C-alpha cells in the first residue's frame, strides 16, 4: 500500500476532531476500492473474497458542504469482509469486534458497503449492523454494474426501510463520491451534536439462532421486494457454463496451465524491446561515466564527495522506503563505505563504479520489464474473477496433500513475495494447517526469482519466446509441485492432521480496470527498484570488494607482463581467482561440482544467500571483471554464453543451465523470509528447519538434474 494523494495519512495535529469511521460489509463488495477512491491510497484489491485480512487506517478530511468551515478529519478504517457479526474466521472476528467497539472504541459512524448487484444477500449483514444502533450510512457500491445489468434500486424507499441514509456510488468510476462526502459529514455532525448510544448486542443462546436468522431473511427479502425492480437475478447466470468448464477437474487444470503459459509467452514476446533499451541505456551511462572519471587526483577529490553523497542518499532512502528500521545504522554503513571509497586508488575507484555499482544494478534492473508485464497480467486475471475459479481447481489438489483450502490466497500472494504470503496465512485458524502452509510457501515462485529464470531461459533458448515461456512455466510448476509434495510429506510425518476444506463464493466476472493493473504494476516495479537501489547495491559493492582484494602481488603481475601470451583478459581472470571471492568459489568446488557449477557460479550462490536476485548481479560483476578488456557493451546473457572452461568447452551448457534453474527454484535464498517465518511461528526452530529442508532438496534435485542431463550428452 502506498500513499498517492498528498492529504492521505495527514498529520493529526491539523485535525480538530478525528472520528473513527468503519468501512464494513460482505467480502468482495468493494470496501477497499472505496477506501482507495476516498483516500488516494493504493491498498490491494482483487475480485475474490478475503483479500483484506486486517484493519487498515488512513486519516483524511471529509469535505464539508459549507466551504467556510474547515473540513472534518476522520480515521477511515477498512475492515476485512464479514458475513455476520458471529464470526467464523480470525479476520471476521477483527471486523465484528471493531463494529462492536471492542477494538478501536465506539466508532463515530459505520459506512455499510453493499454490493448493488447482490442486495438481498448483503442485507443479512446490514440487518445485524443496523441493530447495533450506530450512526450508519449505507453505500450502494458497484452502481455502474447494477445499472448495466438492468437492476433499478429506489434509494428513497431503501433508505426508509433501512432507517439510515443511502447513497449510490461506484468506487471504480468515482460516481457519487461527492454526495457520499456530504452525507457522511452530515451524519458525523449529527452524531457530534447528539451522540448515538450503541445498543449492546445480546449474546445468542442456543435455540434463538434459527428464528433470528429467519426473521432477518424475511426482512431482507421484503426490503428487496419493495425497493428493487428490473432484473433482480442478474448474477452469473449467463456465465454458469463457463464456470462449469473452468472449475472442472481436468479441463479446469488444463485451462489454468494454458492461461499461465500464454501469460509467460506474452512476457517474453513483449519484454524484448524494453529490455534491450535498458541494456543500451546502462551501456551508455557506463561509457559516459567512464569518460568523465578523472585521471588526476585533484579531480578525483571533487568526484568522490559527489559519488558518496549520492550513495548515502540512495542507501538512506532505500532503507527508509523498505521500512527497515535501522536507518541510522544504514547511514553509518554508508559513511564508513564512503570513507573507504575515498581511499581507493583511481583504477579501483573506476572499477568499483563501472563493475560494482553500474554492472551490479544493471544486471538486475534489466529484468524489470518482465516483472512489470507479469504483474500486469496477473492483476487483470485477479480482477476478472478468474483467480477464484483457479482457487477451486487448485483446492482439490491442495486438500489431497493436506494443505487447507484457505492456503490459496497466501499462495497467490507468495507469487509476488513470500513475506506477504506468510503474513496472509493468519486467516488459517488451525495452527498445524497454518504451519505447513508457512513452511512450504517460499517454494512458490516469487518475483525475486524472475531475473534468475529470465536469465536462464535467455541462455537456453535465446530469442524463442515459446520455449522461454515453457521454461518459465516449468519452473513455476516445479516450485508448486515441490510445495505440494513437501506439504504432503510434512502432513504424513511431523505435522499430521486433516486439512480444512475451502468454502469460497465464486465472485461475478467483472471487467478488469487498466488503472488498477497499472498501479499494481507500478507498485511492484517500485519495490523491485528500491531493492536494486539499496540492498542489491550494497551487496554488489561488498561483492566487488571481495572480487578485487587481495590483489595479485606485484611480482605475479610483472611476470605476467613479461609473458609473451599476455592478454588483459587472462590477467583479470588471475586477479579474480586470487581475490577473496575467487578463493571462496574455488574452496566450494568440491561441494558444488556435482551440480555442474563452476567456481564463479559458486560465488553467486554464496552471495545470493540473502536475496536470490543477487545471483544475477553477482554473475554480472564476476564475469564482467574476469573479462576486463573484452567487449563491455555486451549484455549479461551474451557474456555468460561465451564463458569457457579450462578445456575450452562452454560453462553454461544445457545441463548447467537447468541445474542452476532447479537449484534456484527450490533453494531458500532469502533472509527476510527467514525472519518472517521466525516471527510468525514464534521460534527459530521452524525457520532453521525451512532453510535446511529447502537447501537439501535444492541440492539433491539440482545434482540429479545435472548428472542425468550430462549422462544424456547435454553437458557439451
Ligand atoms: N464494476 C465495479 N467494480 C468494483 C467497484 N468497486 C470495486 N469493484 C471491484 O470489486 C472487486 C472487489 O473489490 P475490493 O475493493 O477488493 O473488495 P473488498 O470488499 O475490499 O474485498 P475483501 O477485502 O475481500 O472483503 C475488485 O475486482 C474491484 O475492482 C465498482 O464500483 N464497480
Ligand atoms: Mg478489502
């Protein structure tokens, strides 16, 4: 979620009164969309129930109709959806307690968000909320869809029946929001003049439930009968046949595969041009910077403060935006790094800027277009309502391996990043079900793996988008298959127990909005760039130092210079082998050679322990430095493709590429995920278990892949 409007989260100091206003309603009625439309925030929305799982707050002004009056400030709270005040899941409990004043105190008003295309069902909850006696404003959201489906709602009659003001809006188009502001302001003013006394909700004893529900049902039917005309049952009837196909066991699974394959195909077909543009852009920057890096000490003295100031600002901003709470320490690290940089000899300084900073960042950023295209299409699929059908298809398989149906939404989130995925498991009531889900989630392909997949696909199949898409799809399937298999093993051994089935309401198909897809893509892109500008930059600088020092002794360089066969490439290669990174990579050879990795890939494996995408920047740095003097303009994939072993055979053979791919699909290379696993499970025990089982699985699977492909002759 990121603020987009200047007034969002305005400081309380300028707020004379801050009333709490709750946005409540059934799941998938557009509460978060309304929250975003009112506040300018960009909280996650999607066309399936259960997206919001916790309270979300923004302090914002509500415009008063009287322009001479200052605006009223409210704390607008977006609640998770609920079907009844008697909760059946943790997120419903959050909403129910907030509505009954047990979380944030008595709210000043409740905005009851109703789906105008499905009023009779929404009125069941409305009835319970109205009985709380709080000042309530009913919002008929999705009025655009209702109108286009031929549903006519008499707002005056509805308001009379519900005994509260009613306003029709479309959170999507912005229709009715002015009126919403006026009505809410009037409601709050009235409440301030004569505060409503909330009515304590009677605790329900066994036996009363039936009659109360029957009465609520009759009330909602009679309200609909009197206030709704036109097409009363427009939902999904025309699309039932599509649902039957998309949720059928075999055809549904094949459709899911075909849809994902098409998305991957589009990624590769569309990303080519922007990727080449980014690559040439970085090439251009590199040339310019190389041209202006001074050759005289006095110029260097001017240069270094500038570079270090930019570096410090980037680090500080990166950490602040990434919400890592060690900003001061980050600045400390930047200051020390800057001082060290200031002491560098000119040639090393040049290499740091060209290889460490520009090379490291360029290696990762070049994959930005693919990440953007993927998230754009995933958002379109989510908004259309298709993902809820996919949940149905997957649920059958998930339940067989012991994963609860509710794990689907966390699994979807984990495709962006395992961290929100693990946090979303809070909706799973049963602790054992939740633990299994947390332990297997990092196996699903997150966006940090995409640069690695893209690099390997390009190495293997170059410009063939279909084969590259198949490699991508294969990697996704391998991650999913490994997650399902691991869940099955865990449920059969240490965390036994029956998994709860999924009860999900299929949402209607909706036309996705390009705006939502665009902003979601923008948010993902900014997270990716922030990482590239902070953590990846930091690791790249450290790695550059490890790949540069200690330097070859003068005597060895002189000996090389005397040699007749000298070329600058082989000297660079020797310097690299002599460095800490080179020695580490070489020391690891006995461990990783059964996987087909050469010592430079080993350096990548070690450096990407904290974050997977670092593999790409590391290879970019290590192979770039080992090739000093060669064509620096070439992109990473080109550089990797021409790497040779001592015997002259290529390093990145088909067997090696697949082995690296399998390793990165399965390995736990992500420190922040480990920290979140520890936090959510309450102990390091499970975080360490996760690290060990995933690393062992990655190692064994990559070894089997390499050895079998090599035996079939694919290692030449
Ligand atoms: N046509 C139309 N679609 C809307 C409108 N408001 C929301 N939507 C769509 O409805 C879907 C659900 O929206 P959300 O805002 O995530 O709904 P929510 O009530 O917050 O859902 P939960 O958090 O799961 O309870 C999304 O696909 C939105 O794009 C609207 O006014 N018109
Ligand atoms: Mg929501």
